[in-house]
C-alpha cells in the first residue's frame, strides 16, 4: 500500500478509501446481553483463524456468514467485535 506523500486527497472518497486500507473493514464492539449470547455461540465453534502477539491473542469466527473477532488479554474478559457490512 502506498501512502500519498503529502496526505492530501482530491476527494473525500479518496481519503476514505485510503483510511479503509489502513483500518480494515468497519467493526463494532458487542456489549451486554448481546455479547453474552454471541460469546456462548462462538464457544461452540472452531475459529477460522487465530493470531498471537505475545501479549494478547485474537480468534476470528464465521457464524452464519457474520464475521467476529474475539480478543483475549490475560486476566480480562474477552471482547468481541462484529464486522459490519460495507
């Protein structure tokens, strides 16, 4: 991915496309009852992909076509992010 040298964009869409490349697809963090229900279902599935950076790890799940990332940190409750449709 190439970065514009001056970070000046001609259009708003061009700037948004560049940010999307950096940040990845939009996500939202699940909270409360929704978090509990999705977490229960995900625990019965195998992750599609797992990563580990020595301080935390992330498991990606595909549940009925929806993609979820579950982030684990030592001593903390995992948090879940749901990928949003574009």
